[in-house]
């Protein structure tokens, strides 16, 4: 379902922007076409707020990486980065700045559509049914609310701001504790069939997740352990409800 979903396309190439907008509109999305960071800022200030931003890396003036970093720091919408850079270091840099996914130029609109839908699914979550308590899982001092897609630590709980990709990765760990999870499994569960066969970005995401948990003072950060030549494991037990 695409009802009410607004995609903001931030791209300075008029042809790419118009063709992509037409394609996404044909798929049922509402599209706002923008040519740079300033126009995106105006949209975010005045509305309507986009559900996802398709953001070109190589923009004149403020580049896409800088815009992506600002969006993430402000708790903005998910970002799919468009980039002509296809080296591993560039992918890592984009993820470090907070992008939820990336598509290399030249790209097929169908591939971009699949990435957009995957990110929206991860970010969508769902509300608990009226009158029912949201399901929560706890590990160490961390509480993961599966209905609200929030992560808190300490008492009273302080929310840890995670990207949708980081939350999905943590969700994999807390729902499969004390079990070695391979990189391929984690890629499949967090990015599905859109993942590349040689994609190593799970390592980046795990590093970012550990860093954020550690920065929040959570003991859970040290419980996500690397298993050499095998993958990762959440070594601590997980409990239902708050600790």
C-alpha cells in the first residue's frame, strides 16, 4: 500500500528527477521533487513531511552526505542515497552519515523502487492494537519495544535514537539471542533480496549499533560479539517485559 506515502526526491539533474518522479507516481506514491538541500529544508519546515527521502550524493552547494547527516541528527525521515560512487569506502561513508540504503548510478528504477519499499517496510513498524500492551524484550539494561520500534536504557528509560536499519539489526539479535547469526542471514533479514552478494555493510551497521548503545551507557553494547569467520552473536539472554 502506498496511500499517504510521500517520497521527496532531492536531485539536481532535471531529467533524472522528472523521470524518477513520474515512475514513482505511476507506482502510487506522492512525490515532491526538489533540487537541493535548501528546498528540502523548506519542505521539512512547512510540510508535508516526507515518508522517505531519495537523496543524490553529488549536489551543488551542500552535498548529499552533509544533508543526510543533518537529517539523521534531527531525527528526520529515512534516506536512500543515490551515488555515482560505487567503492566500498563510499558505501561505508554513506552509511556512517546515516543513510538507510544506497543505489549506485546508473540504476534501474525498479531496483530503486525495491530499495525504497524495503526501507519503508523497516521504518513502518506498527502500532499495538488498542487496549493491548506492547510487546517488549529486555537484554541487560536495554528495553526493545517491538510495537513502537523504540529502544530505551536506564531507569527512567532514555530512548536511544537508532536508524531503521540499526533497529532492524538489533531486532534480529534480540529475537534470536545466544545464537550465531551469519552476515548473509543478517543481510537477508534486514535488507531482503535487495542485498548484494558481496555486501559487507552489515559490519558497518553492527559497529554503528554498538557505538550508539555504548554512547548511551548501555551494557548491551558489549554483548554483541563477533564470532570469527562465522558472524555475530548476542551473548546475553533476553527476557520478556522490562528488566
